[in-house]
C-alpha cells in the first residue's frame, strides 16, 4: 500500500506542476507552428486509374536470376555515351536497349550470336542516335543509314567474365564482319586508339570498330554525311575517348555480383503510374520497367538535346519508367516543385494547358506535333522530391492520370 500511496503522491505533484505552468501562461498568446497539410487523395478525380502501390499486399518483386543481366545492363546504361554526347548534331534518340537483343550494328546476327555465347557475354547495352529523327539502318549487304547523308552513331558496350574473353570476343566480332565483305572491306587504323579493330568500305560512309577494354568490349558503328574516312575516324576516336572514360568509373561485375545486384533499391518503380497493369519485369521495352540514374535518362529521350537542356543541370538522382511513363527523383522538394513551376518535360511544348483541378504542384502542357510523335497532352505532378509525367490525347484523361499519380505518390509513403 505504501508504494501505491507514493505513486499517487507523485502523480498529484506532477499534475499540480503542469497546472501551474498553464496558469502562469495565462495572458500570453501561444501560436502553434503550422505544418503543411496534404490533401485527401481519396477525393481526387482519378477516373479508372489505380492509386494503390503495386506491392501493397505482396512482397516486393524480385527478378529471376536469368533477368539479372538486364538489371546489370541498366546499371551500365548510366555509363554508356549517347550519339548526342559524341556529336551534338546527333540529338535524336533512335533505338536503345539491352544486349543481346539482336544488335545488327555489330554485324551479321548469326555470327554475333555465336561469339556472344562462346565467350559467355554477361550483359550489354546499346544506344543509337542520329541528326535525323527518321534515320534507320538499311542492309543492302553493308549497313547504310537512310535517309542518305545522315550522321549516325550506335554505341554498344558489353561485359564479359574477364579480360581474356573480352579480347577474344572483340577480335572475333571484327574478323567475322570483315570476312563477310572481305572483297570490299578495308582495315582502318584509328589515330588515337590503335588497339581498336576497325574497317570500312570506300564506297559507303560507314565505319565499324571494336575494342576490348578490360572485361568490357566497346563497339561503334558510325556514319558521316559524306564518304570521308578522316571524318569517320575522327568521330570514332572521339566516341572512344568519351566511352572509355565512362567505363573507367564503373568497376566490372563478377557473375555472383550480377546475381546479387540490387533491383530498384529505392522502389522507384512502385511510384510509377501503371494504368494498364503490366507484369513488372526489368528491361527497356515498352512493357518493361527501366531504372537508372540521371544519365541513363538520356537513352530514354527521343530528343536528347531537349532532355539534356531541360534536365541536365537539375541533378536528377534516379529515373524510372514503366512502359513510356517516367518518374524522376530529385535532391529535394524544392527541386521537384521547380520542375512543375517551369513546366519541364522531355517533349517540345506548344502551349500551356489547364492544370488538374484541386491538385497541388501540378501543371499540364500541349505538346508540339502530337499527331506523329506521341500524345497530345502531358501533365506534370510533384510530390515531395518525386516528379511524375503522364500523357494522353485528351486533356481530361491526362488530368485524371496526374491525379492518380499524385495519389500513388502519397500512398507509397
């Protein structure tokens, strides 16, 4: 009983002291600090679009071991130079993706596939670009960019288990392609990179070149508007300068490290609106989930000059895209809100459009040339340090997607 009495006495004294403090404060106005209030996302007009995190009721998705090469390729993409970086005139992004994915830019696929398998290539990434948005490679035997007089570059980077197999693969790529057109091909030395194995045909403005660099193999297919060997070798030398410097910053992976590589460690893909309910898997195709740093974002852009100009100095931390819907993670909330304020998108904008009603930190724009190059409207929405971009041909649809994207951001916290 004595213990209970002591406890009651202690509580009484504590209550008296608290009351004395409150009474002593009488006559003094105390203003509470206002905290930012978030909207009730349940009241947003999200239409048919999902607002619940993908893995809300399940464990996080983990890729199968045979998909980890694509995860490693995404890591690599942050260190693969684009055609735009090689030459600013090649601002248009063409195909990009993981290797193997039938990279005809390396040579005849039947031979390339056997070399890849024989030397146990682990993973790779390629990025193509041109000074013409409609450029493609024609194959009347030797590759030729069309339309004619296009400036074009394809960058291909692959990792092999060790330097010996990388060296062997590089030599085999070169020799297999050279032998295919041995009556017309000529070997070409590169002034700054004599170890590179290169060749061209004097009747076509195209050069193929390949070089082993540690466990990596780097290959380029470059084309200039005129059949000018000096211009081709200068373009290839510059490409190697840039690409090898990037790879020197990226330690090669062992097979065990590849299997254990973190997949989307920031769970950024969980924040990406997925209106079609795709089955999540790593990759670069329209139905896949792509995750990279800020540099890898360039490979995703159709107009890389525009993307670099608008996003290059904004310190993009991480980039993720599910299908063609991207989300970026920035350094802080202010940087994210600035994207909305400045209406920064990866598409050329014709004019502003109405923002989604009752949705903070959001804006919409009407895109240029929407009939041929994508959706008519794009809406931008920021939530803390995340920014999402959604697009549709109808403004109301884009606004509903933006509201759903905001709700998804909020529900992921």
